[in-house]
């Protein structure tokens, strides 16, 4: 299983999951193109990487910005083999009637439109060069509604459909597209959900494996999906949630009382 010397574009590269994906590909000798909205975030998170890596400040919701990044990549490396759409933001915790339209548009713009733009621009290079692999970071919230997360859930559900659409239309051009649906992963993004050990215990108690996932576990699946070992996986959405999604019965104690 090898991706050595491939050119890999990763958006949201400085985030918890994004940074782990960067490090996974770095260990395998990939040539890295790291995109994020703020360069300072990336510089702190990958200061030990090779100077050959490209760090590009880029607003993925701005197609001109993304096209400039593409041109820089091509002038530096001459090709793009892998695209990992990891950039994303969470929404506020609001019921549907409370969702602010401005925030709704921002969530959709970053999580969905940004993914489309990067797919068009970087994937367009793959179309010309004869193939590649795209991995989109979606969420379990895209597979099932999440209380008071209408904008986020809707955006991630749309990412899953965009993944399938890409897989359908581009498979004949040697481009595979897949998505990963992480559950509760130990990242700064979900720190607001776990403010103390009691909240952590409650969160872990509803996961059959009894713990949160780690960013490296997401990165390992991302890497696998881009290797020759995954050559026949296309249009798939892989759940990475410790079994949370198969828990259908309320948790009860030995006396039959809801825990």
C-alpha cells in the first residue's frame, strides 16, 4: 500500500483532523499542498515538515482563490494526484426555527460549495492528467439528523451526495471519489461539547467502543482510500464512529432502568 511521491492537496490542513491527514501522507513521502484560510495556523502546525511542502493561504469559497492555488501547485509540482476536502465549520446549536439565514449560508458555503469548488478546480487537473482520487470529509450528521444542527447536518448530507455524483460522473475518467463520516473525534472542534469529565463520560457511554475516536484513525482511512489497495472503492461513505450508529436501543442498567 503506497502513495509515495504523489502530489496531495489537503484543505483545512491546520485543523485537528486535517493536521493528522497531513502527517499521515507526510510519513509516506507524499508531496504536500496544504490549504487553509490562515497561513499562521498552518505554519505552527507543520513547522517540522519538509521545505518542499507548499503552504497556501486560500479561501475555498472563492473560486479565483482556489484557481490561483491550483496554478501555484502546477508550476511547482506539475500535477495533482489526490484531493482531500477536509475544510469545514460547525454551526451554532439552534432549532430549525432559530437558524439565522446568514449563518446557514456560511455553513453551506464553506462545507458544501467550498468542496464543490475544490473538486472542480483541482479535480479538473486530474481529468486532464488521466485520473486521481478525491476524499471528502463528511460527518455522521450527514447520515442522520443531529438535534439542533440543521445547517451542519444538511451541508454534510449534501457533501455525501456530491461525493456520489462525482464518483458516478468521473469513474470512467479514472477518478474515484469517496467520503468519510466521522463520529465523535477528539479534536478542538468538538471541545465545546465536552466541558468536563462528566460530560465526557456521558458522551463515551453512548459509543459501543466506549471512547472518542482519534484524528489519526480518520487519517488512516483517508490514506487507505487513496492507495491502489482501494482501487475498486468508489462512491462510498465510510462510517468511522466506534459503532455509535448501530446503537438502536436505549442504554439500560441491570434492573432495566434507563441509564
